[in-house]
């Protein structure tokens, strides 16, 4: 059984629209509902009519190139507090974590009734 046979219709439609949007962005084409629909049709796939519009609207506020080039770099730094809170946050010293005590080493043989030296 192929991997695509294991996804639901909704997952299939989302994947088709997502891939179409990425292809359009990569080619420098405008990511619109019509372009997504045309690309999906050209690939031999069919999706529910509302999916391309949803993806076009969602992608319109994003720069996919920036998102894809930052994959694996971790998130950006969190924004600091605003206004007077920033000075208070800077003045507060960081608390160090206290080291945790290590648990006693119990041999496997002790658990099962044997001598741990046998292993």
C-alpha cells in the first residue's frame, strides 16, 4: 500500500495545496487560488474547491522563502518586556538551578533476585 493511500481526503487536499504553494513560490510565481488550482489540476490531483483559496489567503501574509531558509535554525529569540518592565527584568538576577541528587544505582540482578555481578 502506498503512503498516499494512508492519508485522509482532507490531508491529501492540504498536502496538494501546500506543495502547490511551495512550487509556485519556488518558481517565483504569484501564490493565488487560481495558480494553486491550476497546478493541482496539472498534477492530476483534485481537491475540494475551498482549499486553494484558504492556502492562498494564508500564504499571502507569509514569505515562504524566509520560512524555508530558516528551517532547522530554531526559533528567534523571544521579545523582551516593554517599557519600565525591561529595566526591572534586567535588574533581577538569574536563579541558578540546584543540582539534583543522583538516584542510587540498582543492579538489574537485584531487581530480579540475582546478583548484579553475574551480568
